[in-house]
C-alpha cells in the first residue's frame, strides 16, 4: 500500500465509528472471527481498545492484521484502523493510484 492510498483510507476512517471494542479479555478467537467477517463485508473498519485492556494497541493491530490477512492503516492512541481489499466489485473502495 502506498502512502497516498494509506492517506486516503485514513481520511475515510476519520468519519467512521468503531464497530468493535477490545477489552480485558484481549483478542479472543470469537473477536478475531467477527473482525474477519466485518472486513469481508466492509473493507475498512475501526476498532477501539478499552482502558481495561493491558495489551499495546500497536501489537494488537499487527496481530489482528496477521490473523485476518488485512493491513493496518493506522493506530492512533487506542483506535485501530484495518483495511482488507474486498472481492465484491460493487462495494469495493477505489484506492488512488500511486
């Protein structure tokens, strides 16, 4: 992913609300499965890491990206943004060329 594409996705993510929260249980197989399904449906999702989660948000983002075969767009504070290119052409986010 180029920096131009990453910047475009960051802009889209600014107006997006988090659809998942990671709490004291950290990453469970159920949460990972739900994130994978959401990425397949939406391509771009935002996740909030709650205060009671002791894990580092950057590490959680890398682990989630690896498990869901997605890309980390950004981690700001306790917010994670993930992107995974979708298969459905009708709902696909068109990324700018590099």
